[in-house]
């Protein structure tokens, strides 16, 4: 049954600023598949826009699909009064992903809620949605919302019981920490009767690899350990943990802030700092089926707050609460404040935005 949410006090517009051709194609795809459930519609849009295909020059990147488009679909399907728009709507609440923020767009006549994903702190906005609690700098205007889980996850086949034969990294193999790609680690896994698989191992392209990210049917445990700068990890979400919970798979994860923020017990996931620790953890899971099953059942309980319904409720709570409060104060500005104050404020924010972008790029070594 689809979760139904109360409408928002004011309509909310999700900005998807792309070329006219891309916009028409996107709207046509949404209309064609309007009857599909939310997750199916999101999957359909990924497929229709041929995500990551080099021959398709849509101008719609993964961040635009993952944030404004997916959020619009998920909230619209739950009854919220949201719209997808190609440009900022003056006088209205507009949600935009980081890449849609630009000084040239002069968005100061809209109340902008920016989505910060794997980027620096956005400043061309009135409020922020962040996917990592470390990015809540000012609780009045920064709001943590968990990222959407992978649509249409195929859970682990329960007929597999507590067997542990496959360890899977859901992602691009070059992002897996080097020690876990070494022959020594693979050999140690084979000694336990475990095979390491990555999503792009047999994929011809990233699109095909992405299709595998939602299929956990033959996955017995999840591995996710990255080697990244602390600043980059500080903006990452806990998606791999949430997806593992949804799929019914124990997870071996690196010491990332997003995972640690969600952790309540040792059954939530196993934190590993080395390949040796991972081997020891896998040996225990293999030798103690009760421990394996306890982690699976714990994940089913924990994920209730982070599945699509849980994330949708969180979005509504933020949009109907602090965002509306800020929006109403913004609307009550004097005519002089609207005419002169907003452009002056915007000019200051442009400088801050460029500064934050440069700092993040330098410290995170982000290209």
C-alpha cells in the first residue's frame, strides 16, 4: 500500500534546469509511465534517459536524477503538492541540487532549498538539505534528510539461509579500498569458501553495472570500504548500509561518519579497518549462523526509518516545518528588503559559494 502524506502548506518546485530537448524528453517519459509505482517510475526514467550512455547527451546527470527528479517522483506519488520545473519560480519554494545553483540564474527572488550531496557547502540558498549529519552547521537552516535507498531492491533469497558464499561490493570497483582488491585478500576469502564480486565485474558499461546495484538475491554479505579524504567522506550518505538492511545482508563497512551516525548496536554492521579484520569478521559470520541471522533481523527493524516511506516522511517534515517557517519570514520582508536587500545578500552569497567550492575542491581533491 502506498503511503499517503498530508499536502504541504505551500507548493514546492523541484528545479531541473536542462536543455529544452532534454526537458521535453523527461516530461514525455514521466507522462508515459505516470501509472507506475514510485520506484518503478524512477527506474523507468533512468532507463528512458539512458543514464551513463556516452551516446546520449541529455545534460541530465546522476545528481539531477538522484535528487530533484527522484524526490519529486517519490513525494508526488505520496500525494504531496510538488512540481517539476525547468527554472526557478519567483516567490515560491524551489528545491535545487548543487549543480543547479549558479550566480547567473539570479535566483534570489525564489526561496531556494539546496541539496548538498558529494560537494562543498552550498551558499546560493536560503536553506539546505544535507545527507550527512556532519554538514548540519546551522540547525536553523541546515536539515538532515537520509538519501533515498536504491529503488526496487531485490532482497537476498531467504532460501540461502545463513550460508556465506558471496561477498559483494555494490559500486565501481576502483572505489573499493586497495587492500580489498589485492590477491592476498581474495585468496584468504577463497580459504573461507567465499567469492568476492563487484557490480562492474561482468558489466560492459556503467549502465549495466548500475542495473546490478539493486539485485541482492545472491548476495550473502556486503563489503563497502573506501579510501577517500576525510572531507569527502564527511559529505557521503549511508546508502550502502541502508541498502544492505533492506536487502537482508550483513554489511562490512569502513569507518565512515555516515555509517557511524546511524549505528546503535554491533548488530547494525561490522566496522572494519583492514582486510585482516574483514577476514576475521567473515569467519565469525560463517561459523556462527545465529550471529548472521541476528544481524539480518536487526537490519529489517532498523531500516523502517530509512526506507522510501521513511525518507518521504522526513522530507515532508522538513518542507512543512522549518522550510515553511523560513519561507514565511522571507515573504514578510519589506518592499525595500525585497527590492534591494535580496540582491545585496545574493552578491555576498556568491562570494561565499565560490569560496566554499574552492576549499572543497582543494581539500577533497575533487575534480
